[in-house]
């Protein structure tokens, strides 16, 4: 069974940074792609970044590419999200997700992909 566990959320001041972790189990990391999403209060869930487990290719959205970085540790089967220069509008539940289809993290198509497996979310609150 594919399982994902996000952690690292908390309170951050405007201009601060975050580092979230997602621990995974139940699948071979190299055969999957993984991603971070977030959902702000009253808004739809939106993609942040994805990374391919086999070659480490990463993709972002236009809104996230300048302040967020996704990375992975294949040996630990973990992946991470770093965010910098945080703003109050970055307040959200941050989710990690995984999918066995390589196309789920490929070019701009990844933004529309519906990931197969999801973690429970970790809350990040950015105070002004």
C-alpha cells in the first residue's frame, strides 16, 4: 500500500522559510513521480512542484518556481519542499502526492495531472 506522510509545518513569519518532508513507503521510489500541492483556506488545491524518482527531473508552476525548491533522497525514500520569502498568502495545508505514471511529472502537463496517492497534509501558517 502506497503511503505518504508529510511533516514540518508550523508557524512562519513573513519573509521566513519552510522545509517540509514527505516520508514514503509501499512503492519503489525510482518508479514513481512525487509532488507537493497546497490548499489555502477557501481555495482549490494547487500544484507547487514535482520530481521524478528515476532521473530527478523537476517541474514547477509559474507561481512557485522562484521561491520553492523540491528535492528528494531516494535512499531514504523521502522528498522535500523548501520555500523562501514566505508571504501570508502561502498559508495553506501542504500535501505530498505520488503517482506511478512518468507523465505525472513531465513538462507543463503535470499541472493538470490528478495524482493517485496522497498524504494527509501539514499546515503552514505565515503570519504578517
